[in-house]
C-alpha cells in the first residue's frame, strides 16, 4: 500500500502528490485492495468509472480492462502530449528506491510489458498478448508462467525466464554491496527463484513453499533486459542466470554493480540507446530534465501497435494544465481538483473540442485515533466514541468534496473503496450509518459522563487547505459537544512518530491485499506494533484476519476476513474513514480511447491505445 | 584602480564564503532528509536510511560536511567544479549548469527590455511632468507593478497566447481593429512627441493615416502568416537611418560623414544578397551570427575612419550605428522568411508552457523562432512587472538633476535641449539607476521561481524549491552560490560603473 505523503513539503508540491514508496516491483498500479483476483471484470451493475461525456472510442471496452482494438489497428504518424503533474522522470531503471515512484512508473510502464495490469475497476487483468499464468499446484503453491513466443526486446533478443531470474535476484540479493532493489518480498516468499528447463525458456514456475501469498499476482510483473546486464558485466546471459540461481556471491556483486549503475545518468541525458531496449509499445527517445520525456513507437513491437508514433510526457504544474490544454500544448491533463478548475473545464467542454471526467481516485482520507500514551483516548477510550459522534462527516463531504465531485459518497470502510464492486456488500455487514451525521448531544452526554469537558484534542495533518477546512468543521461541531480541537496543521509535528491525538491523512492504494497488516497489525512475536501502526492499535481478531488474508488466495475467504476486520475496527473505533479523493481529468476529445482510472497508474494506463480520430 | 579591484574581489570571496557557511549550517539543521523514508512502507527501510546517511554524510559534524562541499567548489579554481550530489546520488553540476542557462535566457531578455523601455519611459515622463501622459503612464505602471505574478500569468496566457493563436488561425484585421488602433495611436503618439496644438494635431493625423494604410496593406499581403521586409524596405530604412544619424551627430551638410554612412548601406545591401544562401543554414548557429556581426562592425569602423577625414570620429559613429541597425533589419528579415516554416510545424505559435517545443526538428531559424515564441510570454510578464522600478527611478532622478545648477547653466549658455537632456541631465541621472540594475538582475535570477512554475521551465528557481522541499543541501547550496555570485559580481560592476559615470569618484 502506498502512503500519501504527510510532510508539509509535499503539500506545496501538488495537492495530488502521491508518494514515492511501495512494496513490490510493479505494484504501482492499482487501487486499494478488495477482490483483486478471479473473475476479471465481473458485471457489477455500476457504471465504468472511466466513462465520460464526449469520449470517443475506436472499439468500446467491454470491461475495466483494455479493449481489443483488432488486427487492423495501426500506428498513426502523430504526436500526443500529456502531463500528470510537475514530478519529473528519473530513470529507465524505475526499480531502485530513489527512482521508484508513481510518476516515474507512468513512463517506464510504457517500456516494459508484463503479465498483468490493473483495469479501471481496479481488477487485475492478464496481458494476454504478453503471456499467461496459472496456479498449477495448491501445495506447495506453484504458479506457471508462459511468455508468448513472439515477445522480444526491441533489439531482437527474446524475453525469457532469464529476465525474471534477474528480477528475482534484485529482490533476493538486496542490500549493501548487492542489488539496490526496492523489496525483498519476491526473494523471501520464493526462496528458490523462477525455475525453468533452460536459461532461455519461455515457460517457468514459481513456488511458494510457505503456502499461498495473497499478492502473488503482483509479485511477477515486468523484468529488465538481463542480456544487457550480462553484456555490460562482461559475462554470458547463461552465466548470469546460473550465478543468481546458485547464489554465487562474487559474481552477483558484479551483476548488482552493473544493474545499480548501468542506467544512472546525469538528469536530462539518456543512456546509450543500445542499453535501453524496450519490451513494450514505446521506446525512450528524448529527455529534457524537469521539462519533458518523449517516447517513440517501438518499431519491433510484437503486440498490437501503439496508437501514435510520438508521446510526450511533460512535467507541468497542475495549476497550469487547463490553459495548456486549451492552447493545445497538452492534449490530456490532470489539473488541480478545485471548483474553479471544474468550472473552467465545463466551459471548455461546452465548446465541443474537449472531454472531461470527474471521479474518484484510489486515495482515501481518514481520521486516525491515537490510543498510545499521552493521548486523552488512552486514558478514557470511551471518548473516542464521543469524538466519532461529533465529527460531521456528511458536512465535510458536502462542503469540501461535493463542489468538485457531486457523486462522491462517504467512505465507510478501510480495506475496500466506495466505488469498488464488493464495497456495498462489505459495508452492509460492518457499518450501519451511526456516524454519518454529527450527533452533538450524544457526544456531549458521553463527555459529561466522564467529566471530560474541555479535553484538548490535537488533530495532526500536513497543512493542506482542504485539511484545514476539515479541521475547522470538526472544531465547530466537536467544540459544541465539549472538546477543544486544536489544528495541528501549522505545528511541525512528526506524523509517523504519533505525536497527535487524531491524525488526518490519506492512504493511497497500491493493489496489494496484504499491506493492511503493517498498518493495523500487531507483531505478536516481538510484541510491538508493526511498522506503520502509529496508533499502537492491538486487536487480536484484526491481526488474525490480516494474517489469514496475507496467506490466502481464496477470494471468498478474503472477503469474509475483510468483513471481520472491518467490524472489529468500527467496534474499536481505530479511526474514522471520511471520503475518497476526487480526481479531475480532461483531454482533447478528438483523441479516442482515453479512459480515466482511479488507479495510481493514472490517466495514461492505456495510453498506447490513444489515437486521434476524425470528428 | 587595480588595487581597488583586487580589494573588492577579495571581499567578494569573503562575503560568499560567509554566506555559504551560514546558509549551509542553517540548511542542514532544518528539516529531515530522511523524511520520505520514514513514511515508506518497505521491509528494507533501515538499510535505505543507513545507505542515505552514509552517502550524504548525515552522521558527520557540520564542519566536515561543509568542508566536503567546499572542497568540491574550490575545484572551480582548478577548472573542475563539483557542486556535489543530490539526495538520490545524481550530480548537481550538470543540473545547475542547465538550470543557470535556462534562467539566464529567461531573465536576460526580460531585464534588457525592462531597462530600455523603463528608462525611455522615465525620461519621457520626466520631460512631460504632470501631463496627461505622465498620469496615464504612472497609472499603468503601478497597475502592472501590483499584479500578482500567477494571476498576471493567467491573463497573459489567455490574451497573448490562446486568443492570439486562435486569431492566427485566420489572421485578418477588421476595420474595427484598424480604426481603434489608429485612434489610440493618433492620441498617444502626439502626447509623447509633444509640441504645440497645431503640431500635435498634425502628428496625430499622420499617425492615423499611417495605421489606416499599413494594416490593410498587411492584410493584403498576408503579413501575419508570410511577413517579409524584403530588399526594398531594408534599403529605404537603411538610407533613412544613415541620413538621420548624420543629421543627429554631424549635421546633414557634412558630406564625408553622409557618404561613409551611404557606403555602409551600399555594402550592407551587397552583403544581404551575398550572404543570403550562407545564412539559410548558418554553420555554428548563433556563434557564427555573432562573428558576422563583429566583422560587420569592424568593417564599419574601417569605413568611418578611412572616409571620415577630419570628422572621422563622427563618421565612425554614424557608420557603426547604421551598420548595426541594418544588420538587425537583415536578421529580422531572415526570421520573417522562416516564420511560415514555424507556423507549419507549430500551427499555434505561442505556447503556454516549456522552454522549447519537444519534438521540433527543424533548421536553425525555426528552432530559434520556436525558442523566442516560448520565451515571449514569460519575458513580457517579467519585463512588465519590473518596469515600474526603472520608470519611477529614472523619472525622479531626471527631475532632480534637471533642477540642478549645471543644467540651468547649460541651458543659459544656449545648449540645445536635446544635448541638455541626453548629455548633461541623463548621464547624471543614470548614477543611482546603476545600483538598481545591479540589484534587479540578481533578484530576477532568484526571483523567477513563480514564473518558472507557471510556465513549466526547469530553471534555477525550480532547483532551489525542489531542494528545499526534500531537505537536500547540495542543490540549494548550488543555487545560493550561483545567485550569490551574480549578486556580488553585479554590485562590483555597479561600483566600477560609478567611477566611469561620475567624474567626482576617483579610486
């Protein structure tokens, strides 16, 4: 699960800045969790979150996945400019800690194809042109992956298990002097690595000896070109595969050194073009640091050709997006989510040249209650209910979110988002609306009962305007009930250190199912809170549920456990979910197949399908 | 003088040293460079933190970290600057070089435009103190000055980019446009030129007729899409320049001076035809053009000195001025020739973002035109915003000087008004202005943060802001060092200029 940045610094960057962290390679796409595997694109009765007025399609999509554009789809000599915000491109190698972030991924995802992707409904879809995978054994849990025969790098080398062995190596041999990777998970859960007949097989198996792992579908995604790494290390590809699988430390150190440094160049200078082949629809062609990156269609692409020959990713402040769209400098934008932007765009759309979409993002705002030492809730946990009763959730939604997204609903769960298909079912069993509207009198009663009139509550947040406004609404309502609410947005407090009584922030979903364990779980072996459990929340039922989820691949069981843990967390008032963040996107309506998505892969998740059509 | 210079340079280095030391210590003691890692949800956070602590030397005392940084900078004296590395391990030197170049491009044009227009407006308003023109200019200047940048940028983008581009789809002046523009100029130009009522009426009438003739002509020849000066206009313009400068500097009856001016025009026309093909694709770009310009000036000097006889000083001035402005016209003609090329590559010529168009792959002229159209909006904005200072300072300084005894004396002994204003008053009024220019240039380089953000440039301001937000000392220090150096250097230049401008100062 990715975390929405809490520091004041990010607030300046852009209100929509999602942060630079996550757990598994390639998991930058996707939303919070929910049912991530299984029946792709199950009919859920809700409208596709990517539908917008004025939208054009060459082929209408059938579900949340990419539409099949047909065999006659060809690359047009054309150029499309898009900007997601000012966050710059870092590197071809987006899988090192300093380069791994949502915005770098939006670009490198165009260069590497993988086994699956996340659709607009946050379901995981198989990339059938690339290959396929299936569970071949439940005990030990084993998955067989097959890469299609024609899949190759843009320099003609086939994509094989060798590339995935390297990918596994960066996770298995992570650490000082070794790979500068981003997560040890692949190496830990799959201790033996991908197994295949030979180093250049197209089929390989991955075995989880400790049983199923909930996020196994996100474990094996895309891989880097191992033949380039081998060549630059001065060894054969086969030697590289053997060294990594056999754990030859000396050689692994050399390989890691190459992998860590090969693609690191001065900002604005791309590595030599021979070193940066692509397995996806586009190749990197030009980079102006802090301004733009251009991608050219990969001429040797084995799949459906990309829609246009040139893509330009510009790094432009979101506040400048609307005028740039109007002037044609950008063709697809993600402007700041404000009422003003909405109005401007509505005027623009009326003139008939543009389309816009207002919807949800896979990021949700919530209040976390501190039960650790020094907090009034530690001494009198009953006050948490009084607080929950006096928070005017409906008013917050109505005043702060509805002006931008009139269709937004209250978010009443933690592990599933309000626009996901199984949300209604889960919420029906876990929450009955008691905290929708502020009940000041009931809150006052509880406060009086405990003689807690005038209790000071510090609400910590990163000082964004919307959060100040939220605190102000809470102040008015809870002040009446008898609390003294203090706005912590102007105080320099360390949110991760838990120096607050209530924290107001957002989590950004990543598509992982098991990541909630770190936030709500208690590490019972060492008897300490897990890394991101800043409220010192400790409930055996919740920890049990998360631990079961983490090792399950059964959809029904996962849903059952989510219901159990949501019930427990409402019961305990771990925190109060508020709303899902609104998102605005707009584009030149002559471009077909643009489909906004709440996932972090953002507007460009299917950019290779975009193409201008005559109106 | 040399001793003074060395003394000043020495103190400059000391000032920079103190400034960097102070800001370095403040920088590394505010904020947490590990902030992003602390909130990261990953099993290897401990390792990542340790690695960053070692790479950035966070466990070292401040003086060791400062020395590490300083020793890289001291390498500049040995010819290899090292501004250190960022938090992610990228070299700062190429980043800051690229950013400084962008900033200079962004600021240079704006500053020059602001100085020239501001000083001229200042002189004119001082000469016409308390006139309607004076009040009007004051009103607009303060209006611009008080505009918030981000809002002015939105207006500029709307009117100077989006609407202009819309209009450029089918550029055509309607009769309403023409009459409105003609009326405005017919009122405004006489205000500037002054004179009695009859003279004002005549200038106004001429202006009105001129606009009413020129704009329909521009419509007729599609000037907005296919502009050209052409040899005829260049020839007529150059002849007028040669005659005009002669009249101004030496008097039209000074044949030797006039002939040297005319020789320059003749040679210029020959050069215009001779170099046309060569200049279609100038080898070496701007450097080559610069070299050509220097050569032109050198030839003009030779012509002036050899043909001028006893008036060779005046002849040289006339031929150099004529030659320089004629080169400018030829350059403009070349740019105009390639304007349709830009329009076909970029149908909406003025963009609202970026320092250049990403995928433009055209010849030298079109690329340069593209950069100019991208520069246009931010430059206009920055020039308008700093115009006020120059105008007001020039105006008050001029007014003050004009009341002084030596100006009255000059008038009393019958010196012409033009000489009084330009030679006696203006030169002295310039002295306080020099300080402002020096300060403003440094301020513009560091103060363009908002403009950069709004127009999507990646210049110095961006480097600074990003560094501040991530608590990354190297880029911030590079910013402080570069802008600090520019500030102290320009102050030094100002002091030297004082000595040149003000005869009372001896060093």
